[in-house]
C-alpha cells in the first residue's frame, strides 16, 4: 500500500508498505478521507516527539475491508469513522468513564504516545481495534466522517464548560476547532457568541458559522468589546481555543473579562510548556473556575457521531483544500501557512 512515512522533522517519504493484517479483535479499513490536525504538524516540524518511523494521521473515515474473527458487530463494507485514542480500560480514570485521562493513553498515527502506538491514516489502509470503530450515519459523507474526531474534542470542551442556555460565550481562536465550538454552542442554546482572532479571514468564517460579534485584537481591545457586549458583566464562558504560548497569557487576562461564576476553559495545549501567573483573588471572590479540557471520553465521541449524522453542523464547509496523498508535503505547507481551514487528503 502507499503510505506517507515520517522519519524525522520534515523528513516525509511516500513509500510502498505492506498492508497491515488485522488481529482477531481488529478491523482493516481502506481510508477514504483523512484530514490534517495540528498534532500532525507539530510532529512534522519537530516540535513534538514521536516514535520513528511513523505513519501519521488520526482524523479519518473509510470502508472496512477485513474483520477479525472475534469481531461480531462490524462487517466488510461498513462505512466508518474511528476514535483514534487507545485506552487501557483498567486505570482509575478509565473505570470512571474519563477515558481521556487514561494513564496509558495510546493512539493511532501519533495521537498519543504513552501506551499502544499504531500507524495512522496517511496511507491507503489502516488497522485499528474494532472497539474504536463507529459506523457513519446513512447520509454522512466520508468528509464528514473524517471530522467527527475534532467535533468530539470541541463537544467535550463545551460539556466541560457546563454551558447553559442563554449564556454568553467568548471563543478565542477561530480555527477549525473554534468554528466547531461556535456551531455547537449555538445548538446548545448559547445567548451571545463572541469570537476573537488575529486573522480577518478567520473572523469572516466565524461570522458564517454563527458568531454574533467578532474581534481582531490588533484593532480592538477584547476587554472593551466584551464589557460593552455584556453590560460590563463579562462573559460566562471564556474558551481558549488557540494554541501556543499565547494561551498562557490569555488564561490570566481572561479573568478580567469573565463574569462572576464564569468558567475559563483551557482547550488548547501550550507548546513549549509555559508557566503563567493568575489573580487568585479574582478566582476566589468571583467564584470563577479554571477548567481544563483534553480530547474526549468514549461517551462524548459517540455523541459527536450522532451530532455529525444529524446534519445540524456544516462539517463539509470546514474543508477548504484537498490533496492526494502524493502531495502531502504541499498540504502540510498550506496548513502551516494557515491558509483556509481543514486540509483533506485522499489516499
């Protein structure tokens, strides 16, 4: 099979590799659509460690080609998507249903590195544990199926934020995840949705996806706009959905424009790891909460499949560029340049 194999930073080769043989509890999937995630970019550029060599890719959908002998709930020809994280099932967190906090979290295509590590979807075929496979809704496209994974992470963030109908939400970062959060927040009954981003093109997407107010902090003060739009109360939820060290400073700044009783959700990782200072009195006297949100549990992923199948979110609109697997390095460059939104690959 054709596969894009990463040997080191920016050392990516299209090679012919053996088609994986599924074990008795696995399935073999022929990849139809796979999309590029910031995690893939960090590994490609050398800003994240990984075992070498590795076939990246963990956002994908496809068709089952072969089923392990002990798999009785899936069959050849099923159209599917995949939960790409592998949970041990035995630790305290797995037993509590908080699978995303698994002490031995492994993954497909470099999604996680603590436990089991499997090659990913930047290839014609991929082998995965059957328990991680979910059937697509009858009317879902393969592109929609490939985006269930980021949809699940976005859904998990709003569930962790405990969004209530009528609440005001600020989303910092109008990339694909931020846009999914806008759509989900609207479905969940948010009142006003305010979005901040440094790129005007992405703010236009934010308005298209349902934002009520958009802010470019290069021209306007986020604090001033938030106070004006909320009658000086502040937002009920501040969702930090932009990555990098800027997240650290935003966590501190967000305390200034988050309402009493509000929640600040740290949704994006900080690379390289960075410390920040917080006004503990603002947390104490205002009963504000600082909430972390990392991927999702099995339950949340299953709910994301249902949301995708409902057609209530325009997932297809997120994909602005498509490439063949042979042109994966061109695709990575487009993603690194932050051109458009999601980049899809077709093996």
